[in-house]
C-alpha cells in the first residue's frame, strides 16, 4: 500500500485521506455549498490543506487558498475577488487578523465555516459521514481560483477548469516517466497555483507526497537534508526555492531524479548548483503564467509544447 507522508512522525494512507476529505465535502454540502461555489482555505503547509482541497472538490465547489503570511490587505483582496460561500481555517495557520475578520463579517455571506482543522482531526467532524458524496462535475466546471502575482497591480483571479487537469497529469506521467514509486515534495507557495501540481501529480498516479515543516524549509541548509532523508525523487521548485535548497546544503541528494522549475528566470548558475547536489537530476524549465493554469512550454535539452 502506498502512503502519503506529511510529517516525519506520521503517515496517512490514501484511504485515510479519502475518508477525511469526504467528511469535509459532506460538511460543506450540509451547510449549503453547491456545485460552482467557491470555498476559501486559510492555509498552512500540513496535512489539512490536502484533505481540505480534496473535500472542496468532492463537494463540487472550487477552492482558493489564502496564505496567512500575506498582509491583511492582500488577504482581503483575495476574499473580495473570490466571494467565497464558505471558509476553512487550518489551526497551524494561526488566527485571522482583526481587519480580515471585519471584512468577512461585513462584506461576505458565509453559509459554512469550518475552523481549526488539524492533522489528527476528530471533534470538528464528529458525526459527519465519511462516505463519498458522489457529486458530479463536468469538464468545464471550475475547480480552482488562483491569483496572479499582482506585480503589475492588484492580483487578478484566474478560474481553472477540471478539463485542464485531466489533460495535464496524464501528459506529465508519460512525458517524464513518472510512476507510483516516485516520492514528491510539497514545496510550492501554498497560495500559488504550482501547489496544485505538488498535490495532484502524485495523486493522479498513486505516488507519495512529503510535506516539510517550517524548520525544514527555513533553517539554513536543512532542506537538502530533509529531501535526502525523505528520499524525494521529484520536486517542483521556483528558482528562488532552488537557491534556498542549494544554500549551505547539508546533504547530497542522489535519489533526486527530476526538478521542474517554474515561476522565474532559471540561470545556468542555478542549474549547476542543483546538479552538484543531485548528480542524477534532470532539470526541466517550464513556462506558463497563472492564466495558462499548468504549462505551455518546457525545456530539458530539447523543446516541447503543451497547451491547456
């Protein structure tokens, strides 16, 4: 049986994540969430973000993610654009700040509020069915609401259809020879659309997801040690995260076979630093804005094109 490893001390089977996401879906449906609604997640890089996302999709809704590290003004922009019908908060994300709470109270009409989800959820979802709600969605239904960086002004919302994913992930699996034996890291920004690749690519093929904690990412040199310890074989990175990985690296990563780089200019220096750490790595430079949902072009010694 394959497991989804989220923390060094605990693993969750697909069956466990399936059951928890079903409970989230049934909770939302019971509160009045229906197909096409948006549900916002005040998120944290831990287990609940995975089963919350799956639960929202199983309810037929679309998810959008709010990073608690963002300034309150940016969080309010996301909420104003998304107009969510329900809100899920993850306990490790901390509390919503007063200005955000005020905006929610005065400007949103929420039919559901699920607060303080944890890794070992029990009380919040006690009595909620763990059966799959079997809500049908079509290829053109909206599953995601992502946001542009806002570098040219106010962040813009981008709605993603389910059909884009049904095209993209089979292509990823075939093109890059990925399988259920691979071990994926979850390193993308939690409110940035590449996190969808971090989660859905391994889910599509039955592989494992490994989630580092805060110290693993932010302690100098520790990220490489964590990746080596977890046996990560595939990772999605921005060039900035690649630089963080290589900085003061404490361990080589011979098992890392592929890094897919997105989000910024990839330099030769960045590539060489990753190759020095992971001698068996293939580095793929992928292109595509948030508006393209997944990717439109990639380079790994040759050119290929994929439109979604």
